[in-house]
C-alpha cells in the first residue's frame, strides 16, 4: 500500500499534473485536448499522463483512435482518509468545544444581565 501512496504523492507533487486533474473534474479529455489546454508539446503531456496513470489517478478508455482520460479520485480520497482526516478530527473537536464555551458564556452573561435588571427595577 505504501508504494501506491508514494506514486499518488509523486503525481500530486507537480503543479502541471494537479492542473491536469483539475481539468478532468469537468469530464474526460483526449490527449490532444490536454496539449491545447496546457500549451505544452505532446511528448511532455504524455509523460505527465503516464505518471498520473501509474498512480491510478487517470483511467484511459480507447474510442477508436482516441484515448479518453478520466479522473479517478479514489486514490486522492484514500490519501485524505489516511493522512488528512486524522489531523482534522482534533480541530473539529476543539471548535465544537469552543462553540459550547462561547455559547455558555453568552448565556451566563445574559442571565447576569437579567438579574441586574431585576435588582435595579
């Protein structure tokens, strides 16, 4: 599994490849469409696509002579589940606790103000 993660991290480490994945969010693209969108030569685009395919981030379907490239977000979700989500849980718990503290403080202030109004009036 670590090897698969390494390939995904390697693929995501390059800004051109991240942009290619962004383009694929809108739907599949042929290799030539990448060449036009990126304004890079075909050889460079094919190399980047090979890295994305090796990481299983891009799946290819042949339609006659055309190769359509599709985004496969499952490896990114796996990275998120393994590496990102574990770090967000403590933050979420802290924010929920802070919200409760602020709300309780607001209620306490409100109760205090009501008691002062009754004492004055």
